[in-house]
C-alpha cells in the first residue's frame, strides 16, 4: 500500500466528490436524455475508483483495513458498458436502451457480490503477505478481467466514434456542435489507464519488490479523478448532437458506376450558384438543389472527386477565401471575417481545413501574399 499523503488524498476526494455532484446534475438536467444517464453512471463508477484508493490510504494509515474489506467501493465491470452506451446514445439519438442491453451490466452485480465474499477479503489482504494467500490469484484474475472489460469496451466505443465522425463528413460541411472529437481523448485515457496500471503494478511487484507504489499510485489516481471530473463537466455542457439518419452499422459499399453527368451538374452548380457560401449546407440540401438522391450525390462526390462531402464543400470555401483575401476592398476585414463570408462558421474548422489543404495557416498564407505584393511594388518602383 502507498504511503498516505494528506495533500494528494484530499485532492482525490475533492475531484471525486465534485464528479459525483456533476453526475447528479446530469441526472436532473432537463430535458432528460438517455445519454446523460450513462454519462452519469460512467463518472460515478470512475469517481468510486478514485474514492476507493483515497479511503484505502486513510484506513491503511489507521490500521482499519478490516473495515474497508466490507465496504469495497470499486466496480470495474460497470465502467466499460457505461462508456459504450454513453457513446452509442450520444452519437445515435434513435438508439433506445433495451432489456437485452441490460445484460451488459450483469457482471457489475456479480462483482458487487464477489466483494462481499472471503475470496475477495482474504485474496486482497494476501497481496501484502508473504507467501500470498491462495485466494489472491482469484482476486487478481477478477481485477485483470475487469481491466480487460474496460479496454474492450473502450476499443468498441472508439470504433463507433470514428465511424460516426466519418459519417458526419459524408453529410455535413460544418461540424461545429456535431463533432464528438472531444470524447476521443477520455476514452483513450480510460483504456490506457488500466493497461498501464496493471503493467506497472506487475513490474513493481516482480522487479522492485513493491517499492515504487508510493510514487505512482496516488499521483495516478489524482489524474484519473481530474479527468473524470473534466469529462463530467464537459458532458454537462455538451448537448446531444443534433444529427439524424446516422446508423451504427457500417454501410455496404455500392457497386454502382460513377455518374459523370451528375458530377458535371454538381460542378456547374457549385461554380454558378455557390451554395457553399451557406454555412448550413449539408448533403440533403445540396441534393435538393440538384434534384437528386442524397446517396447518389454522396457516391458521386466520393468516386468522381475522391473526397467526402465535408472535404469537397470546404475546398470551394478555401478557394473563395483565397480570392477574397487578394481583393483590395477586403483589406479592412479580418481573416476570420473573410472565412465566415466564404461559408465557414468556426475558427477551428477553418484553420484545420486550410492547413490541411495548403500546408500553411491562414495568417501565414496572407503574410506570404503580402510579401509577394510588396516585392512586386518595389520592382515596379
């Protein structure tokens, strides 16, 4: 067991309790959303983990571990399902949690029962005995299975999230308030945390005779408590994405041939009517302008221009920005103002798309144009 640190233990308590408060706020937030329930469960399970290690250290320092063994707080098998169903709910508002889905949480109930048995009590205490108690192996297997459960669910959640992000780019030209990129990092952290935690625990056990535990246990859980609090706060501020039509099943590839006539019609529309100047342009609206099926339009963009909808529309906006920035009458406007006039509605999206397309930031591009203009003037004079 790590040496109790009043400062670190207090920090863990503060972050964990604040995360629980955020979880309660999510449950009472109006309108009631399924995604908020699972996010509340997620941060509750992680807050329990942080509180667990803090309580352990306090009771260990007071030689009261016999009490703690009967009030074990961690519930590892609840973290993965809560993370997965939160991701599924927030990406697909048509998803409804069913009785069949509830089976994913059965291991949580079994884990709770396990913590009330001698297999846990004697096995956990056996970690700090020489030789270890025979039940210790059972306890370690349960811990490893719990960690493996979290990693597997995290990988599935990431796949679902990446598929959703890909779907967004096939249907929307601006992803502001639709993208869930912020959720990727917490999922990765949650997955890697348990891999790293068990790995370093075993390394410490077999190579350093458990002498390193006081250097990484509490600091690690301070980070976990902070991340859990952050995702609760972020999730509370974020609303469920206002998108429709997304399906978590991977679409089957079409065997249709490219439609050159539709591609020509699309190019003519973009050049003459410039619908990309509308920041709310999406696949359905563009299909209406073309009087074509949205799937046909999407397929034509993919096959004829080797781009998704997001890349295709924003390529026109970038070219419009390049033309606007060279006009003398636009010198008084900011670069962001010009970007908004060209159809962008987010500074981060504009900077990201422009950098990927040109290899330069908008300010670097504008500065380069200015330097070229000054050189021409100096040559003329």
